[in-house]
C-alpha cells in the first residue's frame, strides 16, 4: 500500500479563501436545487396534498428502503430555460428491497407533470443510465402527457421513450410502472411498455383518449373510469397487473415486485469493509482555488476520496501533468486519471492511452478528474506530434469498455474535455463541482482569439480598427463564455448528471460505482488504430 | 421428619418454599397446570407433577390430585402456600389422612378462623376488640357505609362497600355469588366500614408445645380494591403512637392464637384508626404474601420455622423483636390507568437491579426479590397477575422507601404493562413517606397521577427508538460498507418514524446530516451517539443513555433513567386487503350459495365453515377468519354472487351486559 501524503493546511489563508469561494458557490447551487425540490411551489403542493396525494419526492422516499441513500440525478435539468428547474421529473438511483433501482417520478405539481423538452432530455439520459448499468427501472407515473405549447420539441423525439422501454425489456432489464394518476394519450404507452404495472383504485387514469376526445372522434359517451380506471384495467383490459387501494398500497406492491425480481448485482466490492480516507473529506471544500489559473494537486483530492488514502501511482515521473494510478473507492477497484497542471502534453497523452489499456486488461473502472485547459499548442508541440498523441488518448477513451466516471473539478476545456472522457464520450456518470468550467477554450483565450482575428482581418483589408470597440466586444465575449461555461448552465443542459458538493464526492462516486457494478464490468483489447 | 416437600401452589410462593427446602437439604416437588408447564417453579423443583387443565378448580384446587401427586413423587409433606387450598380444612384433613405431613395449622383452627362470623365471636370472648356484626335487615342510614364481606376467603373477593341503603340487597347477593364461586362458601356478613382504617396485622408462630410468638406487626394500608399493594414492618402508625400500642396488638394476637390452640404460622389482622384504637378483623391461618417484611426485620426464616413446627420442634429462646425497616411492593401485571385491568402475554424481560437476596431474609440494607417469573415467562389470565415481590430493607423507613423506589425505577420490565410506575410514585409521595395514609389511599391519590410522576418520558423514548431503529436499518442495508446512511446529494425533507405509546402517537422527524443523525423540531435535543441498541441523547444540556430493546416487529422498549417505555412502531405500509379480510367475508369468485351453516348471532370459532358456494362445478367452503359472532348473513341459499360480494360478517359481538 502507498499512502498519499498531504500538504493541505486548513488554517492557511489560501485554504480559507478557497473554502469561502466554494461555500458561496454551494449556497447559490443549493438555492437552485431548492427550487427543484419545491417543484410547482408550495401552493401546488398543498393542492396536491389536499387531494390525498403524495408529491413525487414523498413517493420516492416511501419507495426507498429506510435509511438508504438516494443519488438524485439531473436535478437541475432545464435550469436557465423557461421551464421549472428539474424538468418536471424527480429521478435518481435508490435502493428498493435491497436492489439498486433507477427511479423516475413525474412531478405532478409542475404543470400536471407534463413533459417539456427538458423532461425529454432528462428522461433519455436516465434511460441511458438504466440501459448501461442494467438497473431495474421504476417509473412513478402521473403526467398529463406532452406540454402542448412545446409539442414540436417534444412529440417527435419523445417517441424514443417508449422504444427505450421495450428495448430495456428485451435486454432483460425489468421495468415497473406505478400509475398514480394521469397516464394518458402517448403516456398510456408507458405502462403499456412496462413489464409490471400497478394501478390505484379511483386514481389511475390510463387511456389513449379521454371522454371529450372520444366524443369528438366517435360520438361515444364515456367516462374516465370506464375508459381507463384502475378497476377496468385490472378486471377487463388486463393492462394493470396489480390493483392497489391507495398510494401507500401501490408503493408497497411496487416494493414486493422488486423483491420478487431476483435481481442480483454482477459483482460486489473487492474489499468488504474498506477503510475511510485518512484525511478529512470535509477539507475538499478548500482545495480548488477560486481562480482556476492557479493549479492544485489532484492527489489532495484523491487522498480524500479513496479508501485509506491508498494510491499506487503509475508512471509518476513521466508526463507528470497527468496523474494516473490505482486505488479502491468504497471497496471497488478504480484507475484514476487526474490533471495536475492543466495542460496535456504528448507524454501525458501517451501515458493516458497506456493506462486506459491497462485498465481494460484488468477490468478496472476509470475515474477522470478534470482540471484541464486542453492539449498544448505551439510549434514545438505540433512538430512533436501532439495531435497524434492526443488522438491516441481519445482513441483509447472512446473504445475503452470499462465503465468511466468523469468529475469536473475545475477547468475542462477544449479537446482536453474529450480526452478526459467528456460528456460526448459516454462516461457512465459525469458530475461537476461548483468550481467546474467547460467550454471550447478558456473564456479569456477565446475572447483574445476573437479580438486578434478581427484586428488581423481589419489590418489585412486596410480598414480602420476601432480599438475601443474591439476591447468592449472582447470583454463582452469573455463574459458570455464565462457565463456559458458555468456548471449551472451545463447542468441545466443535462451535460452533467448533477453538481455535487465536493465533500460528498466519495459518497457520490461510491454510489455510482455500486450502481455500475449491477452490470458486468469488462474491458476490451479492441481499439482503433493507434497512430504511432 | 420431613424429607420431601410438595408445594400445592405456583409462582413465587412455590419458589419461596423450595428455596428453604433446598437450603435444608429437603427434596422438592412441584405441581403445575398446563399454563404453568414452563414456569420457573416447575423448572426448579426436583420433581414435578402435571395437573391437567388450567382453571384453578381443575388444577391447584384439586386436593385429590395433589395428594396423589405427593404420593407419586415421594413427597412426605405438603406446604399449601397462600391462596388456593391453604385455608381448606378439608384439604388439611385429606393430607393428614393420606399419611402426609401438613405444613400448616390443625384443620380445626382453619375451620374456626375460616368462618369470620364464628371467629369474631370467639375473639370477643377472649377479650380481643372486635367490630360488631350488623344484621342486614336492621341496617339504617346512619350506619352507612357498611362493608359486606365473605365469611370464607379473603383477597378482596366477595367484598363490597355499600354507601346507599338501596344497593344493599343487590350488593349482598353479588358478594355472595362471588364468594360462592371463589371459595365454595357463599356466606357473607355486614359490618361497619371504617373508611379511614389502617390495616395492621401481627405475624404469629405457634409450636406444638403451647408456645406462641407474636413476631411484630406489619402495616398493609396501601390497598387497591381491598388488595394489598405495599406492605411494611414495622407499622408507621404503631411507630407514631408508641410501644404500648404494639404491646396491646401483640398481646391480642397471642391470645387470638392460643384461644384456638393454633399451631404454625398465622396472621392476626386488625383494623386501626388514626388514634390507635383497633379491632380484630380476621385471622389468616397460613403464611402471608407479605411475610418477607417480617423476615427481613426479624432475621427469621418463617418457612423454615413452619417446617420446624411441623416436625414438632419447640420455639426456643426469647421472642424475637423487630430491627430496622422493611417495605414490600407487589409488582402486578395490571394497568392501573385502565381500571387495574390484568395483563397477560409474554414478559420478555424482568431484571431488578442490585438484588442482594432472593427468597431469603435480608436484614442488611438492600433489595430482596421474591419473583414468580423470569425473563421470557408467559403470564396467563388464569391466575393472580402478581409477578413478583420486591422488598427493601434499611435502617430507616425513609431509606427503605428510597432504595425500593430506586430499584424499581432502574428495573428493566419489558413486555407487559405493570404497576411499576405507580409503585415508584407511591414510594416517593409525601403522604406515604410521612406515614399519613389509610386504606383509602388511592381515593385521595389518583393512581394515574402517581404513575405519571414516575414514568419515563414517552417523547424522549420515541426519539431514542427512532434513532436506534434508523441506525439499525442502515446497518442492515446490503450496500457497499461506508456509504453514509440516508445520503442525499440533493437535500430533501426529513424522514419520519411513528410510534404509539398507549393511545398517543409520536412522530419523530429526522435527517442524516454531515455529522450523523439530526432531529427535526427538537431544539433542545442532540444525538450524541447512536447504535442499534443504545442511544445517547443530550436533552437541555444533560446526557441520557437510553437502551432500546426490540421484541419482534411490534414492540420496542426504551429504558430511560425514569423507567421503561413501551412503544409500538407504526408500520410504513399496511396491506389494505388484510384489513378488509378481518370480519367481512367476500365471495372469492362468481357462483351460487348452496348451503349456509350458521345463523346470525351464533358464536363461531376461527376456521369454522360458514357457508358453501358452488362455482365451476366445484363447491367452495367459506370459513370464519377469526373467532367471533356472526353479525350478518348477507346472502341466501340459491343466490348468485359476484366476486367481492360480502357474504357474511363475523365480529367481536356486542357485550351483552352493556346493552
């Protein structure tokens, strides 16, 4: 074992400043999360309660095993859009009768749980998590269907939801729908496509068309219960497998269904009773400097998230701007790639490519800790083959089949974001710290590039150059990019699975790793041609 | 000489007699009813003989079976204990006729004293002060209230206080009925009821050679429904009035015993007023429940003396006197707040701390325990609900009360409602401590208030139970070790756990914070440490260590510094179909009713067939789910029924008497 040392002094001015900056950011994010938690707001919740119904979060809490953790995912979907934060869905990974499941609950307090474009994006991301990790899917349905004013953004891509459901079923991943209220029109296919369906007496409503539409279409007089009530579906149509008398009964039945799935994780932790880190994870609040230009040693982070702060570093003397090495986290073996000084050079890229291949040989999941400004530029580096070497790293990341988890601690710019398994590289999970930034390059550099290009263009055409105007534009661009690279924006776009408190990192990664091990973990030796 | 003793009794008194027998090298034989098959008294005996059945009339009152048991098991003497056959002259004769030694007084003494009417006459003749008997037909308004008493027996059965002349006839009849069924003798009589009376009694012991010792007095004025709850020696009244009162009482007791040629242990009971005037009530011709307080203040082993006397040994030396104080409480499985309702079921745990003696005299400061039960005992409804006697000895009365209260407070008694809280409340109540009380004590001191003053705080207990259950449930999760309990990366609402204590519901809200469990809406309370079975809470700056014990899924007991609190966890989920199934019986499938076996109003046992349905050429029987009364037959023969149609309703039935 190799225990990491620490240089962190929590009483130092740097630490205190970093912690203060992080605390401010955490408070801002907590405020946005609180909006998601209140859903449609206190009035809507009161109205919902007054009907004897529980909120989406209350339903989830009752469904989960007592005292079990719940890893909420994409909580801030839709942030910055015209829609309520959260995408009218509450979702995450939780434990139901000892089985880790992915739970999706419509939030009926947000416009009746109607699906807007962000609900769609979030659902598709969640279905991908279900598919990749083979987590049983429990959907707590209560949705009025598509948010009609935005139907053009919802209708056509929304079809994928039902296709996903049946493909999950084909893949042997159990799907359970518990219908708490409306599940109508297109929404009716959600229970229709599920392996197991629970409906609730005089509460569930599942039909393709409600009474007014039926009347308009065929002239037939009908009512909700005969068209799609739980009793009808349990006794006549057979769409309901279980007939619950009330919400708690439905959840009770849902838990019994999971208990009977016989669902087993493909692997357990390698160490049953791992030791906690030797350094206080609370100190993670003061590791990342407010100004991302100051580098920080990712080993200080690793020392506070891995078991016993035990980390065996691979190639520590070679390509030292990228730290690579082996550890265990909550007993699961992992390989870690962490940026140490921002820039990735040829050596770092080659080291990463080799390390990723090694992880695939030993079926070890990989954790990418981002703080990169990208691959090095300049004559010397281009001539040294930086594109070639960066491509090797991207090739390795792209074709690696062991599960990847990405954590954006600080900068994640340019092709460095790709090489470190950015969102487009399909990591199983991607989380951000409040200190994260992601864009094609740093906001300052990007503004500088725009300025330089426009000045060069003016000079080339012998046009007068408005220096003051150009400086103003440069500043505006820098501010715009800075704003767009913020984690709230990225999380709102569902480009990450959530912004987490750095102090929660070990728990979040532990839960993610545990969920990942529901499916088999297998490496590969098949990669693209490595350009040597 | 006696070599093997059968005890014709059960519970603590059987164990008490066996303890002395073992100490003296005598063999022991127990008898037991079916309900008592696993009782400690059976396990402790060298040999045991079953008395089939449960009702006392089938078991512990069957003299013939008991004599046969003694013969079969090789016992040469029978000790009757108290209650049951202890004051049956017929049984004493039966025992002697069978050639066995009867460890008790001669049958004639029993007979004389068994008749309260007769005995009073004899006592009056011997110069012992008595209350005059009243002729029921001559009782006037001025003589009220009067006490109706059974001539035979005791223990409050067959006893009535009558305050209205109009009720007299009815009460006499009812007392006679009760006496008849309890003692087989329905004779009752009336006397003046002394409202503020103090119950003081003298322990006597007479040998076969004419010597009678009066072994000091006991006071047993704290009673509920004429049944003693707290007994002590010496009497606070006698202590207050002075030695001359003791001398008078002891003299009266000696003459009562010698007048009838008494042999063995007996108790002469007096009723005294606050000024020290006293009247003979009755003489109990047996060992009393409360004999330990006399043992503890005299150092004598009264059971041992009974054996000696039965063996013909004389009482030698000077008559012993009382030293120090001893107080006994009777720990009953009963709900003082619900009309003293007896409780039955599993007594999961009974642990009294600092016990220095069991079933043996304790003359030094400390606690003695004479218990009929042990942890895990089942308490049935067939017999008296007394679980144990807890007895303190100390140099002063105040101290005896204090150490007894403290021992009870720190006792772990789980599974049944007991009068523990009430006992602690009385032992700390100023009137009791100052010695100013009488048999009407509970009239002036509300039992619920006394018990409440000594009970554990149910709110704190619920907090401890919730925290302990939360920690326990977390430890049972099959997740990678070390994942924090209740982790939420997005903070959500608190978790809740609900418990009921009696009728009251306690909802505990909590959440898992970065540094452990935090209680919501409990500003003064912090969780200091939490394990599945021990929780330390800081309440307004004071730490309390609370132990949490679970019995199955339906009972959690939290031991607080003030005593145990029993909580029922409210389950997270209820299966509504289970609730429907109780009582109403619905058709499981479409069919026609072919036969109905019961009528409305009929009593049915669980599983009894109620009616038959024919469906798909097969006959299906519908049975009663639980025992009860058929309240409704909702269908008739030949009727077609749909699934879910209610066929019949079986309920608990209305209480006839209340209607």
